[in-house]
C-alpha cells in the first residue's frame, strides 16, 4: 500500500509540474544520468524522487543508483538482464552504506544496523508513514521545485543580459531549493567567473568567454608564454575502422579543459627543467628555442608536470587523456580532412624534408625504432602551420605527443584504471609526426610506447583542468 501511495503521489506531482521540470521532479539530475536506470527501474526511480534523500548532498558516496550499485555498465548494456549490477548490497551491507552518511546511526533510534527494517532500500521512506504525511511531503517538494524552476529561469534571463551579479543570486536561490542539481551549481559558477575573470598564474588572451563555463577562450601562462585554448565540453565518436586497436568506434563524453595551443617548445622546457634533451638543437638549428621539445619520455613529462604546477593555483597541469587528445584533434569534424588541408595544418614527411633531400629512403612508422642518420625530414617551429578550427596547431604533425592514458583495448573508459599515474604498462602516444606520411594523419590512429623511452619524434602538449571543471569521480 505504501508503494502504491508513493507512486500515485509522485505521478500526480509530475502532472502538476511543467514539462521542462519533470525530470527534476521525479528524480535528481544525478539519477537521470545514472546509466539510464529509469528506463527499466521505473518504480524505484519514481519512489526515490519522493524520498527525503532527494535533498541531501553530504557523504562520500552519493545516495543514487550508481552510488550503491556501481556504474554497472554491463548491466545497463544487457537488456535481457543477463549481467547483474556491479554490487547488490543485502542485509547488513545496506546498513553499511547508510552509515557512510548517517555516521551516528539512525537520527531517531540511534540504531546502526538493520536500516531496511524501517526503510525500503530504494524508496528510503518509512513503510508505516501515513498518506497525510506523504502528501504533505509531496507538496513541500512541489513548492521547492516551483521555486527552483522560477529562479533558474530568472537567472538565465539575467545572464542573457550579462547582469552577472543578479544572475548569480538567482542561481544560488535555485540551488537552495534543490541543492543536488548540477545546472544551478554550474550556472552560479559561470556567473562567478564572469564577475571575477581570470585564473591564477595566467593572463587572459583576447576578450572571448565560453558561454557554458564562463571561462576565457584563451589564456597564457605567465613567465613561460604557454598559450592554451579552452576545449568545450561535448561528446564525439572515438576510434577508427582502419585498425583493430582503434575499434570499436564508441561515443565518449569530454568535460571542458584547456589544451596547449601548440607543443611545448625547447625554450619552455629549458625554463622549467634547466636542461634540453632535444636532438634538434645547436648551431645547425638557430630556431631551436621555438622547435618542439623532443626526446622526452613519459616519465620525464611527469617530472616536468611537478615543476609547471608550481606556476598556478587555479587548477592542475597534466597530460591530456587519449580521449581528450582525439576530441581536440577532430575539433568537431566527423569526416576526414582533405589531403591539401592536412598539409597546411601538419608538418609531415611530405612537407618536412629539406630541399634536395626529397625521395631519400625513410622507413615508415612501423620501423621508426630503426631510423638512424638516414632521416631527412625535420621538425618545424611550433605555430607555423595553419591551426585547426579550435585554434590548435600541429595536432597531427610535427611531433607526436604523450597522453596520460595506459594503452588498453577500447572502448575508452576513464575510470577503468587506464588513467592511473602509477600503474605499469605502455602509455599512449598520439598524433603523426614529421617522419610520417600523410596516411598517418588520421586523428583516430593510436600508438604506444614504454614510459621510459625517448625518441626524437615524441614531445609533449600540456593540458590544464581549471578548478570547478574536474570530472566526477567513478561511481558518482
């Protein structure tokens, strides 16, 4: 009977709520994105929406589907229910999850076990709660939702007119009505960034700002003159049908982040590390300071990151993930780039051999480790090609760059351990380089190497995550 009351009341509230707010009425935003659980588990999702836990934010594990059952990607994909969720807590295991937030036990009885004796593990309401109390709670939630919707709409209206202070106030009021909703939180942060633009350690380049995050489109790191471009949040189809290790093609979501406008130069590396490991330096290379640094290993890059992170307190420098690199290299394109355009935007063997040397024997990438003095192609100063549509230079040419990711089979999943900084294994190297033919300029192609290897065609391109744009932890 209690479950029937809950369902009737919840469905009634949905009917009373404008269409744009129905998702928030029946479930929190984090429930809506919890592996499309509501597609099959309708009753549990609706019941959760009416429970008092709809308004809480504390605890290390969010009280939602994935918080208790894990990401359960296999369970979501298998509609025949042949794959069970990652975790199915039972008995006292349920109480252990409850105690992550209710550290002092039940607020009423102070009991620390047997939570399910009074509370349904999905509805989280007392089964003996009468209909009058449920109706009152439903009206309270409806009032909160009405306040949330009104303040969110007002905030968006004020933001459109760039009244950032008033918009922030409205978004914070919406957040007070629904403290778990990410839209109001993100919108308030966007207003705060527009009111106080800038990131510690950086200068803003130009006057363009991202409409979604409020972050400047371009920034430059003080002292090192490292230009970075904001890569907008979005999704793309990662991979290629050309090779088995780039299959299957699959969709990946990417959070907004900054990426180096070009590869790190020898001058920038020297300024940080007081050494220059590059092969292409000395009297024969008068422009060496502007050439990309190379002959750096993945391990060398980790040491460099320690030094560059001392330059700012506004976020974290790192190597791009494999998915981030491909997303930025594609720059929103879904079709291959014409050859003529590739050669305008990338330094490859086709356009990097000095005059009079074209046609000399150069082994393809499959034999790169054997290349010696016979190499005639040369790297070029960074930023001298044509940038892609997102303002990035040499994404598929000049030098290949290290990524943070371990080289593992697709599909790409960031929280499956491939982004661990300490796990052993080969690391991903992305992008063609000046020794490669144009066929290697496909942004979907991937390579790998041992993290201690150094080659004259491998360099580094910095990524930067500003505070407030960190991806959600696994299971959230």
